[in-house]
């Protein structure tokens, strides 16, 4: 079983390599193969992520990270910015373990939802998250925060028609979008290219 722990300072230098390895999976999709060669988060960006949000790593028997998840709280929702597992270790439950850790963290803090943006119709993206209970949001259900995240992704070169926002409701009927307006504060974490 995968072991999850909070990211430590000594892990930071390894995370760009993990993200680069994870991106190799996109070589199997001709129109998205460029993602494998796109920029990844720098070690400094991962340091910042730890200061403004939450980050977990999945580690091997020697306590060496081979996957990570970075998230940030916005009002009563947790937004997943990045989830990456080394290419050779994908499909073995590490990503699910990281996702479970972030969802448990959100539940413990009585948050209403977990959100993310991802590629449509990529087997390890939208369909996989849907399998775990996330639902793809229609444009009129995005709210300002997710709308602006997708808008910025497109401005940074991600194909808008291939991207979507997804949401996992944790407390049914208590969504920020049911009466209370979500704030659209600018996130302090730069956008990941390969989610």
C-alpha cells in the first residue's frame, strides 16, 4: 500500500522530475504529445505551494517521493493544482492514494467540495476523476474562480476545448454556488501544464 506524507523541504528538488516523468504519458495522444515537453513547476514554485497551500507526497520504502499532489483552499473548497506520479509507477494506486488524502483533508476541515481542472477525454484525466466521483461542470456552473482558472490556462497555451473543470461535492446542498458568491482571488500557485 502506498504511504502518503506531507511534503518536506528535502522533497522539493525531486518534484519537477516526477512531474516531467508523469507527463510522458501524453506522448500516446498525438494532439497532446507536446505536453510531455512543456514546462513543469520549478522547485521554487513547489516551495511556494507548501507555504500557501497543502502538498502531499507518496513515497517508496526508502521514503523517496515518486508522486505528489498540491492543493490550495479557496473559501470552503479545496482546489487541486497538480497531481503527478512517475510514469513507471502509474496505474498502481498511488494517484488514488494522494487523491484520497486530499479529500480526507478537505472533509476534516468541513470543506464543501474539492475541485480541479483537467483534460477532457484523456483516460487518466477526466474519465478517471469521474470514476472517483468528480463531475464535469457545465460552463454556467463554473463560478468565477474556476472560470478564471480555465481562462488563464487557455491564455498560457492549453487548448480550451480540451479542458474542463470538475467538482466533488463533500457536503451536499452546501455548495458555495448555492447562494453564496465564491471569491475569484488570484491563486498564488502557478498553473501546472500537465494535469
